[in-house]
C-alpha cells in the first residue's frame, strides 16, 4: 500500500457521499461542496469520473478503489477500510464517494464499523438513488396510477 505524508490531523472526519445515479448534475449540493473541500477522495468506479473532474478539489489525492468481479486489480473491502483509516489519520477532510445513495450499499456498513471502532468521526451524505434517477429519466413516477400500486426497495 502506498504511504502519504502526514499532516498530523487530530480533528479528521470522513464524509461518506452518495454520488447519485451517474449524472453529475444530480449529486447533492452538500456532496459537491464537500468534494470541493476534500483533501482525499476515495472513489468507486460507479461514482463517475465526470463528478470528480467537475467538483473535486484540484489538490485532492484521488484514490480509485472501484471493485469489479473477475478483476484481480480490484480492491478488497478490507483494503478500502485500511485506506479510510490511513487517510483519516493524516488528513482532516476525507471523502468516500460511492455511486447512487450511500445508504443502499452493504459495504458501507463495514466502513462505518471500521471508522467507529477506531473513533473516527464520520457523516453520511445521501445521494439520489438509481431508482429515483431512472424514474425521472423515463418520466414515469414509481407509483404512477394505473401502472404501479407501490414501490418496494
């Protein structure tokens, strides 16, 4: 694993941000603002390069930890957890960027547990879910009369 210089920060915080359904215009204002202030951004491939290009602090360290089945270069969850710890010990504002809504991914629970067990402050910044994005894109509400009586997530 690569090492980085220390800022010896004791007031670090990790922001777990949902990037939305892939359209860079659909990230939340809060998520975009935090990306512009982040010293480190640990991102998934589903978050999209355009979001990083448009909103990231140009001086931020960007670490792409995208997982992909069958790709031996993909990061394992335990390695992502280690990166979160390493960067949170070195920098004040660390962003973990994931596609969609951060609260829908089971791996985020592993990351939250890791941060909690190591007394690292964090904040979850939800994103627009892919379900909402798809509904808006097609112009059909998820509970449109005569089409659906409800939605289950």
